[in-house]
C-alpha cells in the first residue's frame, strides 16, 4: 500500500468510536480496510475540521446507510475486500445517496481513474499525494456541491418536458434516476438551452473548476462523452425518441431549444 503522510496521527493507536467523531463543519464518511491507515486518517481529518464516520468494509457502510445519506462527501478505498470500491459506488447510487464520492488509492492507474469517473465518482486521489492534498480536494468537492445545492434550492425548475428539483430529474413525468454528477450536467445544459456548452465547462460542472485528471484534452473530453452517453441512455430508457442533447464535435453539447419550449 502506498504511504500517505499522516504526520501526527501515528500517535493514536486506538480506533475511534463507531459514532460520528469530531465536531467539524465538513462531514466525511471513510471506508478503508487498513486499520492503521484508517485510524491515522481519521485523526488527521478531525484535526482539519472534519467530522468523521469510518468503516472497514462495504458491508459496514451499507448497514448504516444513514451515515452516507447525511455526509458531505464519501471517501472510498479502491481495493476494499469482498465488495471493491467501484462496486460499492454502484450500491450507494442505487440507494439514492447523492453525496459526492471520491476514491482513495495506492495504485493510481489511469484505467482505474477513467473507470471511476465513468461510474460517477467525483474525484480519484492517490494516497501518495499526502493528507494536505487530500483535504484540499475534499473541501473543494464539498464546497462545490454545497454551492450547486444552494443554486438548485427547493424550487423546481422546468425546461419544457424536463423538471429538475433537489438533485432529481423527471422527463415527461418519469424520474430518470440520475447520479449527482449527471444531474449537474443536465442542469447546466438545460439552463443554457439553445447554446453550446464546451467540454471544459461540462467537465468543470462534473467535478470543480480547474479539476485535472487523465492525460491531455482527450482524457477529459472522453470522460465527458462517457457521461453524456450514460445520460442519454437513461432518458432513452423511458423515451426512445429522446433527442434533446445535441453534440458538435470539437465544441461540446447543447440542450435543444425546441426541447426547452416543448
């Protein structure tokens, strides 16, 4: 396992209680099977204004889904036993949990990174980067999610046959079951109906402004294309004639103005 610079946390050999530990303003749920690493990370996060709830495996988290439902961010180890992190991500989304999910890995392979983003993860972080980098990226994810939540508010937004409200999307009266990442992309496109939205703008909405992953332009554009493909598939599962999302190669995507006024 790649080491993370957890500094002072090594002084604490005992695990934290099962209940939410710390009174910080950021609520994080950690799933990590390495006991020593998990305990060290818990203490480091608490010292940096996080309230932490941790589990040793996927079963522990799924048995206490309320913790995940009320978290600001979920931090999952990529190589969990029995249920790997990527499968746990799917289980979390199936339960309608909308908090952003970041993966923590000791083996930052590009293929795994792309798979994580294709499945709806918000970040993919190498343990070797150290706790300070991890904390900055978690806080940015949380603050971006909170800002977008404030923009959405409690008021339903209607764009023709599309209704958006508090992370949920309906098309012609049927819930589309989008992930938080997919919802944010649809909201961005629909709120700019009739205008082209660039790959970079979409990618920034999927993660946060300035986020970098993969290699070069093709890396993030491929990730955007995969996300749009999943979104279209979900709409077409309920409406085979769905054509509201248009593409212009090299430019980006556009929510059809005719769909917005339908």
